[in-house]
């Protein structure tokens, strides 16, 4: 259901299984991981600015998406939000689907 713009589509479903049981935004988590890996492996300081900009943009986009999801799914999304972290998995917590 991913798209560039934060919108609810017809027959939109709340996904809470698979990678969505570990983090609410697994695509963004992966993108941040790739930026971090590139920054660490490149050894060039200019990548730090790209990493910071990327994290800021993805966190803002995730927040916009969450407002849409909360308006569409209401209490179901609130419960999902309580048990699942936004971007970074918490390995010390047990995930329930």
C-alpha cells in the first residue's frame, strides 16, 4: 500500500504482520540502514549530512503517514502504535502479531 504521498486508498488495509510486526515503517528503516551503511563504509564526511537529511525527511514522512493511518483505522491503529515501534526495532521486547 506504499506510495509517495501519504494517502488512504480504497480498500486500504492495516498491515501488522511480517516486517510490520517489528516496526511500523520497515521500508524507511531499511532506507536509513542503507544510508548509515553507506556513510560508515565511505569514510567521507559529506555522507553524514546526507544521513542526517535522510533521517529527518523519513521521520517527517512517517509522522504524516501515521496521521492518515490514525484517521482511517482509529483505535486499531492506536493499539498497533502502542505495541510496535515507529522505525527502530526493540529486540529486547517480544513482538506480538
